[in-house]
């Protein structure tokens, strides 16, 4: 990570969140990136992408999810491919938002 976008989360708060909360937060940044992309706001889009990837990296590094590491790394791969690659997985903004929505929903439901 070059620049830390979420210093409070990096400092440890992230690791007290459930997996649903973590991925729901990743999804919020993905949604911001999509909104910025659709409105042509390139800098806002790039900032949101960087924040999403930072949060995904924090989730991958959370040892509580080591049994799900393969799944998490694949999700990160798909998101990276959509953000920066050739979209070989055929992702769309709609299916990414839908995927992350369910994590946010589950996180809210358990509060």
C-alpha cells in the first residue's frame, strides 16, 4: 500500500468487524467508484478504487478468514480485473454492486 486511505481501520478497528461488515465496506467503495465512473469523475473514481483495494487487502490479511482465503483472493482478483485489467471474468458494475450489497445487508441485519 502506498498511501493509507483508512488510518483508523488500518490501526486495528478493521479486525474487530465481521466478514460481512468488512466486505460491505469494500462494496461501499466499489459503489463510489462506479458512481464516479458513470459521471466521468476520473480522480474520484481512482480514489474510490484505491480505497476499495486497501479495504480488500485488509480483509485478505485478517487471519480470522484464513479458511476462506482462496475465496477472498479470488474476489479480489475479479475486482482488480474489473478495475484495472481486461475484465476477463466478464464482470459488470451491476453484478459487482449486487455481490457486495448482500454483505452490507447481512451486516446491517446482525446489528
